[in-house]
């Protein structure tokens, strides 16, 4: 057996150098845990608020902006000062609020459909692993 030639800078590593070469699992652990915590993976053990909080917030903000637009639009009927400003900004808030409200209301059935698809997929995967891993 021949011994491989040593490099001029020395191939022996000090304990400090060997610790530096040990791969750190911190980055990969953070990455995998953030990826694995999906809305669809833990749907059975997550509360409804955890699943639906984003669309519910969008709906609530949409309703608030829509009501604000209604108030601003009605101010143009009662106040004569700055009437043009109220007439222009009121419908803008109305349409923005309505858009947010509709987006939030459409988002909720999409989440439900994806949860059902995920449950079916998990069921089929378990069946597949049961029959083919024997």
C-alpha cells in the first residue's frame, strides 16, 4: 500500500478546523421545517382560525373599506364643502372594499377544495404504500 503524498500546507487538521468542516444542520433544519409546515399538511390538527385567518382578515378589511366608502359617498349628499372630493373618493373606496370582500369570499372555498384534495391524496398515498410495500 502506498501512502498518498501530503500537501505542502499539511493535510492534518487541528480540532478547530475539523469542527468547521462538520456540516451545520441549522440551515437545513430551518428550511425543511418551514417547508413542511404547510397549510395543507397539518390540516387535521390545526384550528380553523389557523387555516382561514387570512381570507377572514381580507373579508373584514373589505367590509370596513366598503362601509367607509358608503359613508364618504353619503357625505357628498349632505355636505356642500369639498363635494367633488367626496364624489370621487367615495366610489373608489366602495369599489376597493367590494373587491377585497369578493376576493376573500372566493378564497374560502378554494382553501376548502384544496384541503379535500390533500386529504384524498394522503388517503391514496397510504393505500398505495399499503399494497405496494408488502
